[in-house]
């Protein structure tokens, strides 16, 4: 067992480096990395302990994302995408939470693009649509898909006049995956398109994000958008730190033939590294001593997609 999620992240980042070729060629995380990710529960950082989560603070989660990104950019991307579903546990009924989070090592995939139409039906919604860039969809047990709600062939409108949106929880076996992910960056994220055709989703699994949180503070009240945006930034810092480390190692070990100065001797390179290194200091060094990341004082909020 790891001493902390950050220790687990360091070990997992090293494993991801070992399997980078497989991740790149398969266009999804290599299987040993997937298994280790689930075992470490780093996709459950922001989920309460009674649901099988690690109940980390947002700062602890950001440190994990940064550390993972230094090893393989697609790795924290998957963990970060899973965090969105965990943070939306507050809007799920208790039986649904127990069902969806029953396997602590299970993975989710999600899309915040309303690519589907959920037609109101007795007992639930009939869902059809296509969602693009659904990272980790091949690895997921559940998909969390934002959709527009229709009733009687017309968009259902909320009190504020906007079309009602809901996240629908769908098992992977009820979805089709289109092989559309052929990128260079984040190649291992497996961000293919997902299609669903006339699948009946129970009302309990159609999550309305305008509801009041059903979980206590801190994880039931922390602002979802703020945490997710910060997670994106943490990953960028980790990738930048890894790039600087690689540049420094290359400059120290490689010379230049002929009269041209070696990379390590070029003033422009030295200045660039001098500016860059302080900018990407690991987040573990950014939190001042004595600073608390406790967010238990947050008050309940209504979150709208």
C-alpha cells in the first residue's frame, strides 16, 4: 500500500514511462498502466471514502495530476476526466451512487458536449446521439454523457427559458465506439467518438446538475468548474516540467559537431531554462508551510452545467 496518493502517482508515472510505446501504438493507456491506475484509485481522488474514494483535498488532487503528467500526459487526462463524474456524485441518489461506484477500480468516460437527445419516456429517457472526444471510452465501465432533454418532440425548457440538460449514465456495452482518435498529442487518451441508439435510461440515472447537493462538505460543496479548470492547469505544469527536464538532460549529455557551441553553452538556451524552471516549480513546493487546503467551510451551492 502506498503512503499517499502522491507516492502512488510517482510510481504510476514511472510505470507509464516504461509502457509509453504500447500506449502510443494502441492509442490508449497500456493495460498494465490501466490496472495500476485502478488499483491505486487515482480516478477516485475526489470521491468520499464511504463510496470507495480517497477523499483528497483539491490541492492534493492537483499535485497528483501534475506528477502523473510528468510521466505520461494521457494518464492524468484520464484520471482528471474521471474526477468530473466523482464530483457529480452529489447529484445522484444514494442507490445510484452505490451502484455506479461499487467497483473502486472501475473507470468512467464522460462528455460535457450535449451531443445527444434524451426523449422523456415512461420511467426514464430514450437516449440517442453521438459525442466526440470521449477520452478513455474503451476503458470505461460507465459513460456520463451530457444530453438535451425533449418531451413530445420538443425541447423541454427550464424556468430560466433554457433547454434542459442532463448527464445520462450509460453502461459501455450499450454504447458504440467509433475509431476516430488518430492524433499526435494525448495519443494515449483514446478520445474516440461514442454513439448511442435508442437506449432506455432510467430517470434515476439521468443526472440534473441544477439539483441541491446530496453530499456533505467538503466534497459535496466544492465548486466543480473551479476544481476541473485547476486540474487542467496542473497537468500543463507537469508536462512543462518534464519537457524542461528532458531538455536539460539532453544539453548535458550531447555535444555539437563543428564550431557551433553545444546546446548547454548557448546563452539563449541557458536564459530559456533559467526563465522556465522557476515557472514550473512542482506544486508540492508552491503551497506555503502551514497553508491548509481544507474546504470544509464551503457552503452548499447549486451548480449549473
